């Protein structure tokens, strides 16, 4: 009882100390004033709060005005009213004795007697008004806007050149604006003018900008999935150039009519019919010489979630290959299935980070690199890669298979052994000593794509140095390893450090080799493209991207390097000899993939626009991809085997 009595005494003391007053003696008085009783459109409305309370404090002040609700013990920030009419402002105040409230309302009148400005413009090319415009040609855009009101004046100008915004508040600067279009095609030019009463008007003209020797233009875009994102998955083009295939994390494989007159859907297949919650990273499809498409998805097998290689022809699934049961949302990063014709037999190879494959011949949990017979869908062999494999495997016509490992284990090299494969293992106590990018040259590759020289033996890999100081590129000759299996600890022919980084699981770089042997490498965050001489002796040039790069550059036969500036959503074109940026062409909100150059030179990009996975077809100056190869950019069909 003593404890209860003490609590009561304490509460009473606190009540008195707080100056508690009976409810009947507490009053809340809502109130405010405005600086005017009547306004004109474009005027600033200023509110002064005059609310008060008797024997209490105002704890909550709620403002309702112009369709907004604001809680502020002061007053709303001054605001503009841009339309005529009567507008109610309501204030509700509540004291710290919550049952005590009061409301005050006031209606302000806004008179709209303003005539909006008239937006107008024309243009000149070399002094000729409304002449034909060509990309890479300077154009003078001339403002001819007017304000009809006697007391009116235009105070702001916003030019939009195909989405490239130029804003001005000085009439002299806005009167004549010079602009050079880097892309060709139908481009919308808009001028929006604002008068001194805040009224806006826009004039829009769609201009057919003619092609130039360096420009790019959009043939078409196609939103191919209603959900999902694009993370590492690039377009793949059929060898005949008739169809382009794309896949997002929505797992709808879509075949789209390719070419300049394409952009219509041929078919759509659901590669995740049981709606497994998969990692957003999605592999790029591969297309065989006969048009067969190989793509990785998911489905239920024996009531369990499994990863599955889908084998598709003419829009129908011929068969599937079980790639193993899934116990973690971390499976595939970058790359595509590799197609290998070796010793008169066809194989399809996929690489995986985390999976358990208990199928016959697939080595259980060690099946990070899985080789399948596409004719039957059966597994041939499952191969181990330390910490799993990022990216996709690369197959050489000699039968060698390459796959990047997790962590800083470099690239594992698998050598043919009759009808199977085994990794190079010169030191029995350490499985990784036979890797590329191992031993004293250890790198963390994280799925960065691999390139192979025309000789079929020179291999280029990109990764992070073991000390994480920078990205680096290494060049190897793998023919000697094939000639002397399990005896050679690979040593690079040459190595060069790169600006930028390679980010585990999120952003990978890559390599592509030019027709003359020049090596072009991408690193990620920040993004760089680096050109290196064929012998590795010198860096020819370095190009810094505006944002990040998440993929491999592609080479056209127009002596140009193309890459996706992912975070900026731009397809960028560089001069292959100098690294000079020729065009930066905005396509999407992001382009987390590699560009693909089709057999006819059309450039395909896979990205996200307005929240939807979208395929873009771009017209540039190339008429075909360069005679070169890399895992992701040099092969339009992503077949991963050329030399």
C-alpha cells in the first residue's frame, strides 16, 4: 500500500507542476491572416499564423489548402496560385490537452485576367531558315515567342532537343540557341516559355534529322515484358539476322522481328511457369546456327524448384535440361549458354554460382559448370569452380572450356579428356594453380566476359587485382596448356592495369578484340573503356564514361566502339582509333547489359524504360559487326564459340 500511495503523490505533484487546468478553462483559438484578400494568377500567397491557446499549448496545427494537407506549428511556405477561382484554406489546431480543438476557414479569390504567352520558334542552317538539318551540323534555333498582355513579359525559356534540356532566364541568351544533333531520325524539339504571371505555353515540332557519317538514330523500341528488370542480359540475334531474342527477370523469353522494319513480337515463352522468386540477374539467350535458342529459366521438378536449360525452336520448347535444384536466390551472373561443336558432337554449357545438381554425371553440388547434350537434354558432366562460377563459360574449337570462378580464383580452364572434361591441375594439393589469373597473378573476375583471339589460343580476361587497387587485364596463350595438361601453372603473356573497378555480383567488365588485334576492355564503377595495343605494350587511350558500365563494348565494321553507359541509359559511340566520343544516344532509364551488333549492322540494346524491360534497335554507321569475337559483344548470336 505504501508504494501505491507514493506513486499517487508523485503523479499529483507532476499534475500540479504542469499547471494542469480543468478542461472547462482551456480554450483553443484557430486563426490566420493572408497578405491580400484578392489575388491575380501568378501572385504569391503569404499566410501568417495567429492561432493561440488559453491555459495550454498548441500541439498540432493542421493546414488544408490547394489540395494539400500540411502539419506545421508555423504557417505554410508562401505559394503561388496559377489558376483563377475561389480557394478554401482551413486550419485546425489542437492543444496538448487533446480534446480541445478549434477550426478557422478563409476563402481567397484569385482572378485570372492573364493571357498566356505564345511559344514560337524557327531555325537556320548556314543562314537559311528552316533548311534541312543533318546530324553533326550546327543549327541556330531562334525564339519568336510573344506575350500579348500589355504588362506581360516572358521570363523563362526551356528548350528540349529530343530530351536534352537547355534552360534560360535571360532574353538575350534565349533569343538564339545553337545546337548540334548527334543522332538522326525524327526528333522532337520543344520550346516552353513562361510569362511573369507564371503561365506556360509549349510549341513542339518533330524534325526529321538527316543521317551523318557519325550519327545514330532509333529504328524502333519494343517493351517486351510487363514486369521484371534487366540485369546483365543482352540481346541475341539469329544468324540469319531475322529475329532478336531478349530475356528479363520477368522470365518471358521474347522473339522479336529484327532489322530496321522490325519491332513486332514473334513469340513469347514463360521460362518460369511456377513463379519461382529468382535472382534479378538473368543470362543472355544463345542462338545456334540452325536457329535453336538456348535460355536458362526455372520450373518445378518433383515438387522442387529447379534451374532449367530450355531448348527452343520456332517458338516452342523442344525439351528441357535439369540444371539442378535451387536453395538460394543467387545463381546466374552475366553471360550466356555456350554452344560447342567438338569431335562431331554438339554440347551446350552453362555456368552457375550456387546450385545443387544431383543428376547423374553432374557431380552434385560441385556442378558449377554444366555440360549438356542438347539432342537429349541429358547431362554430360558437371565441373567444379571454386566459390561457383560467375558469368558464362567460353568454348574454343580446340575443345577447351573457360569459366570465371568466384572470389579471387581467376578463370578455370577445363581440358577435353575423351568424351568429357577435367580442369587443369598441375598441383594436386591446390586445385586453383592451373587457373588463368591465379598464383602470383591472382584476380577476382566476377563474371567479366572473356575474349579469344583469331588464333584460337590467345585469351583475354579482366578482373580486380588481389589487393583491390584497380581492375586489370591479362593475356594468356592456352595452347601450351592443352598440349601439356596438368603440368603448367599459367603465366600471362602481358598484363595492364585499368582505371575503374569490377564489382562483385553487380557489375562486370569485359574484353573485345579488334580486327587489327587492338584490345578494348571495359571496367565498371566508375566506368572506363581502355584501348591497348595488340602486344600489350601500351595503353592507346582511355575513355571515362559519364556513369557506370555493366557489360562489354561492341565493335562495328565502321571503326567504332559502342558501349552502354548503364546508369545514364545511353548508348555511346567512340572512335576506335582515338577514343573520341562521337555520339551519346539516350535510350532508357538504365542499360545494364552489353550492346549487340546484328549481322546487318543494327545495334540492339536491352534496358528498362518507364519501368518496363524494353528492346531498342539503333541505326548507326556500321553495316556489320567487326571481324572479332568476345564472350558477350563480338558474337551477335552469343554462341560463345568462334575460334
